[in-house]
């Protein structure tokens, strides 16, 4: 059985970056969406990314950005992966010479198989809860909406915590899980104990 990878998203502080890396996170997410309380300016994100240890991936989250904004961010911040959370087209997502993840906002009626075919150039599909604003707002979605046989690796997000991530992994066997609010004490402020408990729960589900 393969190991479920873990992404800790919405990193804004050095101590949270260190706690996530020490606990075994595979990837760290940095938010470049100005309305978000976890938003980072490029210069601040660059300071943080310079402290990411080897073999931990850095992911930049964007929502319906202007392409020049993405390019300017990439010029300042050495990101490994891009994550597009809005209504971007496959052509838009593929133009930046970086691998990308595409977020699927899960709700009844979404044909995820067709979505995967549309975004065949994506490295993975990140499944999050549908809410009116972009981002899952810490809400879970109906995991039964995820069909079997998707051609693209899935990354599961949406209201995950140390209490429910094991059930999610056992049900869906995603390539990775993605958490932000589920390991926070306030928006953008992570809790080292919650991060450690979350990653321990993932490892337990894989055992």
C-alpha cells in the first residue's frame, strides 16, 4: 500500500513551517490570493520558502489570477507546484512552465471523470468542498461523490482534521491529503500539536 502524502496549506509563519516539516509534511502551501486571511506578499513568501528543507515541496495557491501576477510571483518565489483554485482553463493553468494541481469544487452534479479529462495536463486533482467563496472554508463534502477509476491522482481537502482524516483515507485512498484550518488555532496560525496529530493519524491510516 502506498503512503499517503500530506500537504499543510496556508503557511504564514516560520515556526509553523518548521513544525510542519519536522512532523513529516511532504508539501507546504503558500496562498497568493489577496482576499484570503492567509495571503502572503511575494517578498514574505520568498523569505519563508528559503527556509523550507530539502525534499519538501512548495506549492503556490492562486484563484483566477492575472497571468502577470503569477509570473511576477514565480520570479520572486521558487515554487515547485502551482495550485489553481478558481475557474481557470486548462490552457491558463499550463502556461507557466510549472506542474500544476487543479481544484475541483465538489458538489452533486459535477462529473469528476469529465473534469479529469478536461484537466489531463494537471499533475493531480485537489478535491475540496464547494462554497460560494473560493476555498472549502473548512467544510467537508460527501466523499461518495468521488468515482472510482479516476485517471489522475487525487488530493483530498475539505474540513479534514486528525479526527476524520483516517476515515477519509480508508474510504478513498487518495494520493495525498491537504489541510489548513484543521491544524489551526486561528486563521493562518497553525498549531504544532495539531499538525503532529494530523500527520500521525495519516500514518496510522496507512498502516
